[in-house]
C-alpha cells in the first residue's frame, strides 16, 4: 500500500500549495485595488497606519476606480465559468457530492474546469462580492485528487505508465474524496475538520483505511499551507521560513474564556441560527428557481450567458453602495498596514455599517470576533449590515461565479451574535472582573457564526472541530 500512501501525500501537498497560491493572489489583488483607490484620496500617517479620508478628496473618482476594478474582475470571473467551464459554477461542491454518491457528470474533472474554477474563484473573492473561496477550493482539491491519482489526460494527451492499478472507479473515488477533504483542511488549517467534513457531508462510501489515508492527506495539505504561509504575504518574503507564528497560523486568537452562564444565550443563538439558516436556504432556493425560470425563458444561448454575466455585474454594483456611503461620511474609513485592509470605524451608525460591509470578509470576521470591543458598533449599524449582507450573500450564492458560502455564513452569524452580545452588555453593563468577562459581544459573535454555519449547512461534528481549530 506504499504507493497509495505516497499518492495521498502528494495530493495533500499539491492542495496545500494550491490553497497558498489562491490566498496570496486574492490578497495581492485586493491590495492592488486599494492602491489604485489611494491615488484619489487624501493620505495621512498616524502610528505607522496610513489613514485614507474621503473628505475633500475626489469621492466620485474613488468610487468609479473601486467599482471599475471590481467590475473587470467580476466580468472575467463570470465569463470563465460561463464560456470555459460551466461545471465550475457556482462552487462545484454539489457536483462533487453527487459524483461521489453515484452520479456521472460530464467535464467535472478536466483541465478546463480546473483552470476556469481557479480563475473565477480568485477574481470573484477579490472583486468584493460577498463570497469566499471554500466551495471552489473543495472542487479544486477533488480535481487534483483525480488528476494526480489517474496520471492521464485525454485533453493534454498524457498517459503515464505508472500507478496504473488505481485507474478504476473505486480508487478514483477514494482519491477524489481525500482531495476534497484536503481542500477544506487547507482553508481552515483543520485536518481533523477536513476528515470529518468528508465523512459527514461528502462521501457515502467509507471504510477505516480511507479514513486514515484521508486524514494523512488533510494533514499534508495543512502542513504545506502553513509552511508556505509562514514567510510570505502577497508573495513578499516577510519572515523566517518554517517559523509558525500563532497569530498568523490561527485565524482568531484568545477567544475561549467562558462562563457556564454563557450557555443560556448560546442556546438562544443556536435556535436563532437554525431559524435564520432555514430562511436563508428557503430564500436561496426561491431565488435560484426564479433565476432558472428567467434564464431558461431566453431562447438564444449566447444571450442567456450574457444575461447571467450581467447579473453578477449588478450584484457587484449593489455591493459597492456601502463604499459610497462610507466615503460620503467624510471620516477616516480605512487603514492600510503591510497590505492588510482594516476597518476604521466612523462616527455615524450608517458609516459604521458601511465600514463593516466594505471590509474584506475574513478580516471583517476577525474584527467582529475581537474581544474587549463592546462599543465599537451600535444596534443600527449591526442590524443594517446584517440585513444587507444576508440578502446579498443569498443572492450571490448560485450566480455565475465560482464562489463559496463559508465566509458569508460566518460573517452573517457573527453580526447577529454580536447584536445578542450587545443586548447583554446593555442589560449587565461592561464587566471588568474576570467572572463577568464572558459578557462580551466578540465571544457571542463567534458562537453566532457557528450557529448560522450549522443552520445553513446542517453540519454538526465537523463544524465544531473546524470552529475550535480556528478559535483556539
């Protein structure tokens, strides 16, 4: 079995490298976009932070620059899946689940699907749409698992005479399962979470040997991702290779100080997550049915694909509305530090809501999860951001771009979790002693994120492991 373990390790390493490149390209594109925006804003320096202000700056040119850059990326993203690889839209995860449970789907594992999904995912996330790279990353991991295990391609005319004994449907399915698990493991740095995700959500054909080999594949993917990310940020070398810093390796840090009393609002958050998750799924099904009816009513194929592309453009234009509101507030709205984009809260409630919505997804979630920030955002800003983000992320899911739902689910849950935490602060006040420190909006933002994630995805065990891996 040495050759099977070797292939599992190679697949995990390849998925980890792919995850590293995807995240680095996304970060680089986001930095490039805001570097262009910076040309139309006043810049001041304070405590090594470059603060950008809309007051007295060219607000309209700023908005047009950000919108134009985003529109270019959305058009390329949507075009790559509409005209190159229809199998890669919107995320590929349902197709992977269908294939692993016995459904044959054409062009799901060819080189065009891989390239189209890669390009569409990177551009969609960097453009500013309310989506993440998780679903496409699972699809790309499955594609690598299929390609590296079969070592043949009819498109490229490659048929290598090694590992030929794995060229059968059962072994092919096993390697695709491992690749899908490695994809989710590389995103969250959670090898056990990747294993449990494939067991709980993806595959119905399972045995103990496949479990160990999938875990090894997920472990290699996580290690490779961490190893490459230990020194690079936007492809710039920024540290010691192989030195795993906790604050860089783990998404959120020092969040788990709790009290038994916290389980009372936690139960309420769980119920709220189930209700809102069911509403999200029901609304998304209705939107997709309406979308299918509308596009199928267009007889000409080229016009139908163009209409799908224009829909993604419309979503991005509406998503850019908070940027206009934030610039128009005349306050500092962004801080740039080493290529990272961080919210800089505005004085008005609408400005604060706009700052939340302008924020990059993963960094915005980290900001909502932050402890000791009881009064950073008020009820109006959180509720406005929640309504806006809930509707737009639901609309984006199923559109003609390769995108994932994990970041939107975590963001939505974090918003209403922070509202519940703010209610507790309003009732009990800001607690400074160690026994009352659990009354913190950041803590309940993390719990709310998990509840909405579970309510939408129906995941339980693997979700718990993934959240603990991120938060501890």
